[in-house]
C-alpha cells in the first residue's frame, strides 16, 4: 500500500528532518510511526500525502509515485493532520459538506454519509455550532470523521489523541479498531506508547529522521528488552558511585535516574532475564555496599522500555 524508499528531507534553514528512511506498509495493516518529538514523523506522513516534496527518495501509494500522481493519490488517502486544520468559522455540518464537495462524494449519498459521520463523532447535536466553540476533543473527532468521509482505503492519522480527554481518545481508538476490521490500511504517528501498543500491528520507530527499529510491539519487546524490568529506589549513593560503577557491582546493566523530588533518592531500572533470582540478589549486593533499597518492584517490559532503550532517556527539546 505504501512504499517509502530512501527518503530524505532537509527543510529551508538546513534542518535534516528525514535521513534515508525506508519502510513499507501492507494493505490492511495498522502501522504505528513512533518517535520522540522532532523525530520526523509528521514530515514523513506529509510526504505520503504529497503535502511536501522530499529532497531525495520516493514515496509510492498503491503503486503510484505520489508526486507524479497527486490527484489520484489524494482520493486514495484520508488524512487527519497533527494541527487539525479546521476552519473555525464553519460548523461541523459545513466542514463536512465542503470536504465532500472537494473530494467529489456523490450527491445521492452525501447527506446520509455526513449524518453518519457526525453520529460517529458524537457531534450530531452540535453539528450547527461553529467549530471555534468546540472542545479540543470535539475538534479531533471532527477531523477524524472528515478524514473518513470520502471512504478512502488508506488513512493517515497524525497524533490522533494529542491533548484530548479520555472519552474522546477511547472513541477514536474504537473507530480505528473498527476501520481495521473493515480492511482499511492505517498509518498513525504517536509518541504515546500505550496507543502504539494497543493499536499497531507493526511499529516503525524513528529518531532524528532515521529508522532505529521495526517490528510488532511483541517482537520489539522480545528483541530489545529483557524478560523482566526491575525497578529500585534507594538512597546513599556517593558521586563516585555512578551508573557504570553500580552496573559493575551488580553484574547487570543499570540505568540510573534521579527523577525523584528528593535529590537524595535515586531510581534504577535494570533489565533482567531471570528476575526472580536477580531481584533478591541485587538487593543483597546493594545492601552489602551500604546502599539501602527503599522500594523494589519487578514487571514485564512495556513498549515504553523498548522506546527508552532505543532512543535513550535524555530529553530532546
Ligand atoms: N516547516 C518546517 N521548517 C523547518 N523545520 C521544520 C519544519 N517542520 C518541521 N521541522 C523540523 O523538522 C524536524 C522534524 O519535525 P516533525 O516531522 O514535525 O517531527 P515529529 O512529527 O516527529 O515531531 C524537527 O526538527 C522540526 O523542528
Ligand atoms: Mg508530528
């Protein structure tokens, strides 16, 4: 359905947003594009929709080279952009009518289709109110059904649940699952791990415009993180007792963070293949070193652990 081939993009001013990115999306698949802020996700999907032209490389949708077939490709794709791009002075009804005209939704089905979409978005009762009077969640729901209106086979959803309430998010997630059942192909961008874990068949993780990992949520956890994640909270570390020193003492890779409000308390994250043996042993070793563990826990790895392992825990912007 989508073939991205050695895509690079440099914005005016010299920012390299994409750097030799290649991946593909199968028909009927839900692909999650995951990455920290500024990784290049939006830039990538804007090239799939033809909104910006790549500096280098090519994008094909249904076999059509996007930039040679903009008109054709436009009808194959429904887009929900990150900045919802709604006209504030139109009503929901007018927004959808306008979109239906642009995309040539046939007159005979138009009104029914619009009513159906308004219902899906839970906006039937507010359809004649101006968009500018809507909450963030209502705007996103409207942007979603606008993307669905012309019944395209490929959907692109950029940050579908950015800054919205839990109810709107649940509604949007349900729609995405339903669309998959209908056989749609979906690519969505997110930096919410739970969203990626819940919805995606496969993930492409990008960082600084490059692909850094690819696979199903399950296989990524298997490949990049151990069977268990041990988390500890302790006090009593001196400056010399840093991450590599502790790792050496314990014999496992330790990631230290001082995210606690109390500066004397530190948290450690340890990947382990054999948690039931490692956990008591780690506590024993630390205690022998005079380091008191205040809290210890063990859990299965999450997609967040994969993400941190791959992209690192340092803030980006
Ligand atoms: N129109 C633009 N002009 C210049 N730089 C841009 C523009 N849009 C995005 N960028 C830069 O390109 C990089 C990738 O941005 P973006 O694709 O929006 O990332 P993401 O969607 O993953 O957060 C960032 O460094 C961003 O600041
Ligand atoms: Mg983005």
